[in-house]
C-alpha cells in the first residue's frame, strides 16, 4: 500500500504526545495525514501506527475471519479493544493513550520505524533489546533466505 522508509526519533511529552516528523507525513497522501489508528504491535513489543486506509485494509482482513470461531472472537476482542483512533493536531502531534504507552514502555523518547503498511513506535530501550542484537551478518543471511532468486543465491529485485 505504502512504501515507507526512514527511521525517525521523536520526543514524548508529559501528556503522551508524539510529534510525527514531516519526513514520515510526506510519505502519506494528503488525505491520510490527519487521522490514524494506534494499536499494540501484533508480533513485537511496540505500537503500530496505521493510516486510516491501512487500518480499513486490516479491518477488511479481520472481517473475513470466521466470526463464529471462539479463537477468532478472542483475537478480535484483543485487537479491537486496544485500538485507538488519533487525530493529528496543528503541531503534527498524536496523543498516545497512557494505557498503550505503558504497554510499549514509552516514556520520554520514541523511535518510529517503517513497516509495510504501518509505522512501528518503539521505546528506544525496548528497540535496542529487540533489534540491537541483530548483526549485519544476520541481515545478510535473511536477505539471502528471503530475497535470493534460488539459483545463484543472488538477490533478484524482479521476483
């Protein structure tokens, strides 16, 4: 949906507001820069920031699940119960609910990292614990595993 790039650092003020850097906002269409949904990361101990288009796409996938499956119902309750709609203020800030900030260990600083359809909001300390140990050699190994063309072991952009 989007081609997000760039790691950004931002401050978290006493009211839980985070400035969304202009470099991040410029990656979104103008129509998607005013309202967002924030939720707990599905796979990592961070928050995920969705544009409204990305959130609607995610919700369409949720709606396609079997609503009569008890596990699906629990999953939906967990995901939707933590989701919060946020408006961007005139200073390009979003106000992260305290309960979500606590679950992501956000205090005075935040790191915003691109995902495929979201930006992940990390506590710098948690980010370092989770991602700091990943070495350059691991990055190379994973690139070969997921991006190689299969014959020569080289990367193939066209695949």
